[in-house]
C-alpha cells in the first residue's frame, strides 16, 4: 500500500509556509523545495551562503530543477555556497 505524504494528508500547515516562502516562489522554485528551504530557515538567496551545495541537494523536496534555479540566481548575485569543511 502506497503511503500518502504529509501534505496530501493535510498534516502540513501550508499557510505558515506561504508567509515565509515569497522570495522562493517569485523565482519559480517548486513548492516541495520551498518548504525544504523554509524548514532549514533559508528565507532569501543570501541565506544559501550558510549551507553547502551537498547539504542543499540532500534536503527532502530539493530536486534538480530547483537546484538549477537556485544556482542560476546565486551566480547572478555572485553568491557562493558554504565550502565543505575538511
């Protein structure tokens, strides 16, 4: 039996995300990726400096299209991901 996700079960308060994900929505990032960003307290493009690309890719809901959008926008603003610590 296939399990439904929390969103389709109505267990997620989508209104709370709508108040916080306006920037991500404006650059056309998908809803699952926006929720992942908000859950990590990443509310604007410059916040992505706080996270490595590897950690961003690992977020549940972060797909290849969302990653491409974010990287493209970061390049425009000359923003880089946090460097991997050795």
